[in-house]
């Protein structure tokens, strides 16, 4: 089966909406129940993707609901080198944990935007904003392929295991480039592929929603960043998933977990992806 954009978006909205409702209704955790229900593990067991991303110092002062609704694969706020007074945009902001952490870093003279397409997550994020008393935060409804902000309006773009969920990653990167100011930074956490991955994994809808099959190959990600205009793209592995982790991804997917886990051992990794929007367009051989 092929993964259409509309089918993928519908599935993502449904599963992430369910995760938000579980937190809003008082669940003590936000597991993505069922096979690959959200980014992270395919069961309610320990999750090799989403676990242990934030330390206790970072979580201090952040509403527990924002922590429980975190379904990312990294901690972009710890690596993005945010500065006082900057404007930050989080693509696919979910329950808002990375937006609230960013808001602390940029301070009262800065601004932290969160963009999400799921109503339940936006409602949860706005409640977390209220609980945190964050006055420099704004959550926007929209899709990451069509960012509802003006050109050159953002200093830093972050994202946490969301770009891989889009069927149109080039559009996402072009939009990110558009809204960044010259000299602005692209600093996202995402799942990235190294080497060949079986076709059955690439075409399984449940694995797309689980942040696995939709991941870009490392070289492809770097090439796309360059093609849309970014400079100095780089990918830094933060967590490489082994066969035993892959078995968790595949549980309940209808695939042979043991067989496929061995085939993708070490080929998926959580990574920090960086790039910069040039200060000016190159117009001659001496300007780069």
C-alpha cells in the first residue's frame, strides 16, 4: 500500500488527538496504545524513542501534562543554543513542552510559537501555557507544510520527531526556509535512516505514525536542506536504535518483528539536524 498525504494526516490527527485526550483526562502517562499509535514505541512498554529526553532540572516548572504529552525523539531545546530575545517556532508542538522550554530560554523579550494541526493537542498546549504562566508563548493551528507566519519572521525553528510524519518533506523545509530570518537557524530532532530499509517497513501506515517508515535517509535529508537553500547542514546522531528497540517499533504492525528487527538493526537513529539560512543569496563566485 502507498501512504497518501490525506490518509497519513487523518491517521496522525486521530492518534495524536487520542494521546492528548488521555493526558487531559488524567492519565498518568501518554502511551501510544496499539501498533505504532504515535511517535515512539508500539506498545505501552518502555519506549526506546521517547524515554529519558528531559532531565529533572528542565522539567521543573513545566506542567506535568506537557511532560506526559511529549512524544518526541529528542530534546531540540537543549541543543539549539537559544538566546535571549529570539523568536522560536516549534513545528508540530504537541502538548507544548518544547515551546515552554524555549520560552524560558528566550525570556520576556523573546517569543515562542508552537504550530500544530491537532485540535486536542492545541487545547492541551494552551492549558499548559496557562498553568505555566507563559506570557511569551502563542500556539497556532496549521500544517507544517504551510506555516501561518510571514516571511523572515523567525530566528530559530525547532521540531521534535514531526517532520518525518509529513508526506511532503520538501514543502516543510521550503516553508521553514521562508519564515526564517537571514542568518536564522534550523535545529530539529528527528528520526533519520542510515542505509537500506525493507520496502514493507516503508509502506506500513502504522510505522509511519510511529515515526519509523517516514524517516528520511541521512544523505537525502542533507541534500534536501541544501536544495531549498540552507547552508552548512549537518546531522548528529543522538540515539541509535538497535534490534531490540526495533522489535518494539514493529510489535503489532503485522510484520514479523524478529525478522525485520534484525534487518533494520542500527539503521534508524534519533538525530539532531542543523542548518542555517544564509545572510544573503550568493550572486557571484566570491560571495560564498
